[in-house]
C-alpha cells in the first residue's frame, strides 16, 4: 500500500524511538461545469459585512527583513488529528524562531496570507476556512470560521481583486459530485469571511488553480474518466470577475488520471508547470510545461520518469521551477527557459517527504523556497532552497521537533 505524504510523515516519526494540446469547443461543456449551487453554510461570525476594504488591502506591508511563515500541523499524539497552525519568524531569508501555535478547531490542509500581511487564511481538508489576525509570530488569533461546499480541499488562490466586502480568494475542492469546484470567498480587512455562494464554480475532481494576469486563472482538474458523465479535459482557462468564474477554453493534457497539490505559473502568465502525482495514471510522475498565449494552452514539453510530482512553484525570474517529489524525498529543479522543452537542472535530495512549498516572491531573497520535511532518520524540519541562476541550492533547515504533533504539511509565507 502506498501511503499518501501526510500519513507517511506520521508513520516515519512514529517509527522513531522515543505535442500541442487541442482545445475543445466550450459550447460542449458538461452540464456539471460551473453550475454548482455553492451551498457553503457560511456559518460563524462572518455573516456580517465586516470592515470595508479598498485597494490599500492589496498593498504589501513593509515588514523589512522579517516575515511570518505559517505552517500546519495536522497530526497529534495518540493517533488523533491535529488542528493547529504554527507561526515562525523568517529573517534575512531564514527561519530563525518559532512563535505561537493556534488551534483552529479543524484539520488544516493549506495556509495563505493576504497581501497586506495582517490576515492569514487556513483551509481545512473538509471545507472549513478560518481567518487569522497576524500581529507577530507570538500573536496569532482566530477571527472567523466558515463552511464551504462539501469536498476535499487542498488549494487556495488569493487574488488581487478587492470588492466592497474584502479581498477575493478562491478555495479549490475535489469531489466526485457537483458540490466540488472552486468556492469564492471575500475576506474583510478585519478578517471576517463572506462566502459568495453565487460565485461558486462547480466542477468535479478539481485540484489546483494558478492565477494569471488580466484577472484570469488556469484551473487544473475536472477530468473524469472512470465514471459517467465522462470529461476528458483537465485544464481550463478561466476568466475571473465579480461573480463565478467563466470558462474561456478547455484542454486535455493528461490522458487518463491526474492529481497535484498545486500547479505553478510564471508571474507574467506566459507558461505554467503541471505536475502529475496520480498513482493511477500511466503518466503519473510526468511534469508538463504548457505555454499560454491568448486563449490557447499548448504543451511545450514534458519530463518523464519520476514516481511522484506533487507541487510546482516558478521562480520570480521565470528561469527555473521547483517540483516537489514526496516519495523520492526530493525537490527537482527544472530549467524552464523557453522556447525549448524543459530539462532537469538539478535535484535537491534528502528533503524528506517534500510536498507543499512556499515561495518568497519579492525582496532581497526572492526565489527562496521553504519546504516542510520529515526525515527517515527522525525529526521534522523547514528547509530552505534557493532558486536562481538556472539551478537550485539547498540551504539551512530549522528543526521543529521529533514528535507526531511536529509533523508539518501546509506552509504559507507573508508577502
């Protein structure tokens, strides 16, 4: 039996002593796409409109050389589920100190921080979404919690759109039913959450969303090959706006099954990196780079031969991309400079059960990536990897502990 990364991580610590892609006519879309009701309950204190936001909400707060790093801890001692998120101080590009851990009341899957740096978001595996007020590594407070439509959630996309009620974020949830898809939520400047049920985009088996310029996004998922109604397409180019996303075009990249914790896109939106971690796919382990030109997505090239390829981030200068490989305990660095096919620049080994990653997108250390890891030799860590110059270099690691409750999974960095 192949363990999924979080279970494998807990098992390790417990074992320690004490071609071009053809577009599809969008008129032929299945009835399930974009038609979900978005029946998120919106329960919690966020039912009011909250403090109004304006464009200042998108201004990255000047925190100097210090940033906050949020890490999820979804395991607890005694075989229980963990429900905590920890805050850490990043200074001069390195994790220097551990701060508070806050109990969010549910098992966390993904974390993110709004552009202002003052509000964090925690996405639960079962569709819970909580907001955190961030006043420092030792001052993290839960503000609000809401429920999203029933699905298995794993990705968050924070947009640069501000509506009267707050900053718009999208939460991606996978399910075989039409409750799956992309939930649209407004986050007030005070942290109150408002689920936009009318803005829900229904699509089965959705996996990840990468934001693009001009209020567009690339959605990975929607391919259904094992049951009816079938849908061969696994990539959708979306237009984002004041309501639910709309489909611009659809494409088929992987022929049978696909899975990824997160895809990555270049900052200018000209290409994206799509890893396939599916253990059921004949193309599992493939990493595909697609070019995006107008409304057309074209496969530039793919690299085969990996066992797992889970999550991708693209360096700010768009020269390289990092793809985590949890089963190989590695992060592969790809040279993605076009127009030629991508190639392996180097492989960073010894990064135990590498999966989620947080990219430092700006500042003096732009291109640094933080990776939660659990080592077979014992102990959990946050490890830094520097991207740039067409390669990658493994940096320092920050020790988290050697208990089950110290197993890290999700990670998000203050802008």
